């Protein structure tokens, strides 16, 4: 039931964190996202910024007729309908195999692994609306500048 997922989400927020930009840059680079599937590190950092403002506990609920249809979880706003598992959404062949609440803590290891799956299985980074609208085709150097990489 989505109610249980929402309650567990609130509990997970105790282990969440809003990351600093350069901290995100280093974490994503050290975990292999720089150049992953042809996308520069700037693209991943930009996406994380516009999806969650680097907040590992960010949650967005999609509602219709008083019912939660899906939720986007964590720094990369991983969607419960397509990628993470919740109690109401049937398992998809393309899911990341983790509960949605797993993407709400300050350990980004599983988030990054899921991001890699999404980019590989979806047509690149177009799974993220924020990337399409705010990052794609833009000069993104300012996302990594000054971070010493």
C-alpha cells in the first residue's frame, strides 16, 4: 500500500542529506558517471540539481483523484512506476530491483547503480524531464567548475 511506503519514506528522511555541489561532483565521478553512456559528468550533476537540488530525501508524489499514482524518490527522482519497487506498482522488467525508499538515504551507491541502468535501458538521459528541459544541449561547465576534478 502506498500509505506504508509514504510512512517508511518519512522515517528514511532521518538518514538523508542535502549534498554540496562539489561533493556531488566527486561522488558521481568516483562512481563512474563521468562519460557513462556518452554523457559528461556535467549532465548528471545538472540533472541531480534540477531534479532534487541535491537532496537525497526528495520525494515527489503524482496524484490523481485523491490517489497516489507514482512517486519520484531521491536525488535523481527515481520513479516508482518504472524503476523502483513499491507495494502497489507491479514489477517492471526494467526496474532497478530496489525499494523506492532505498533511494532516500545519504548513501548514493544504489542510486548511481540505478541511474546507470536507466541511462542504459532508456534512450539515454531522456528519462529525466529536468535533463531534457534544463540540461540537454546547454553549456553545463559551471556544474563542475571549481571542484578540482
